[in-house]
C-alpha cells in the first residue's frame, strides 16, 4: 500500500518535471536563443528601446557632458593658475577620446552586436527545429534515479535560460549607460574602468554565439540524454570564462603586432596610451631598471 503511494508520487513528480523541461526549453528557445530577442531587438532602429535611448541622450546626457566639461575646465584653470601646472597634452587626449566615445557609444555598441549577430544567425539557422532536440526519456530502471535525472535536466535548462535573459537585460543597461561611462575618461585614473566596461560589453555581445555552438551539438547526441545535460551546463557556463580568454588573446595579439614599436609596455595598454600625453616613439625614455636582469 505504502509502496504504491510512493510510486504514484514519484511518477507524478516525474511527469511534472518532464513537463517542466518541455516548458523551460520552449521558453529558452523562444526568448533566449531566438535571434530577435538575442540581437534584433537591440539593433533595429524603430524599436522602443532605441527611442528611449535617444530620449535620454538628447535631453539628459547632452546636458551632463556639457556640465562635466565646464566644471572640468574650471578645475583645470584654477589648479593651473594657483597650484601646480598641468600637462595639457594628457588632458586634450582624454577629452578628445571621451567625446569621441560619448557621441559614438551607441554605434560602437551596435557594431559589436551586429558583428556577433552575423556568426550567431548562421549557426542558429543550421537547425530547423530547436524545440525538439532534447531526449528526456532515458532507459533507467530505478525511479529514484530517473527522478534525479529529470531534476538535473530542469536545473540545467533553468540556469541556461536565466543566463541568456540576464545577458539581454545587461545589454540594455550597458547600451544606456555607455555614454555616461565614457565621461569618466576625463576623471584622472579612471581609464581602466572605462575600458573594462567596454571589454564586458564586448563579451556580452559575443556570449550567445559560443552558447549556440555548444547547443547545436545537442542534435548529434540525441541518443544520450546524460551527455545532453552536460552540454547544456557547458553552454550556459563555459562562455563566461571563454570570452574573457578571447579578449585577453585579442589584447596580447595586439601587443605582439605593436612589439616592434619603441613603446614601453605600459604605453601599449589603453590606460598607458591615455596617460602618455603627446610623447612620440623615440622620445619616451624607458626606466633604467627596465632591462634589469635580476627582474627576469
């Protein structure tokens, strides 16, 4: 009697969790993987999101940048007149880059998104039906193990769905505050935070591309539901670490291409470039300890 009740409860839970897998996966495909929600809603010019961005930029951000420039100019004038002299070459470079990014922040962000969208859309269209690629019926004799298996499936898809939706929310946030972040270039010793912000946005733009590549392999392992669970976990979590390495690889490649130029190592970083003033190659003097053998 008791065993029959327990078996009935386990069967009911299994059915509910199996239905949850179907529902969660449908939501993930429709709202997480669909190119419209991943990219197009941010790119198309007539979306309400773009209208809201333009409203902020034209009515609020433009006033903020003017206010920052005025107060920064007054600060520089007072400090240069009554305190220590200021190296204006550094300030001009920072002002120029800050204004350049400020007025082109949206185009820069959309450029990242469009570039990633081309690759993402190609992989996404390779599969005609994303809704029916999961295998949630493994051959397991133990009902307890089956219940654990389906629960793991629910957890994996839930994590994937949450990360994809969270990424979309972050894209909206980053695009909206991008102009404000660029203003920080005018503030001393804040360059690294601005470029860190750009790096994070770059990674968010390309995140779904590496996710959809991993999920495409689900079609190749439809016979193994356990492997499918592992693939979903990897598709959700691995790109978070992989994209950081991609950016570092890009940065190191850039350093390698510029290694023939007589710049000190710090000048090759964005922060070093902004702090380098108007110095030119050959004029910059390297520290005496730069080639100290004891440091290598």
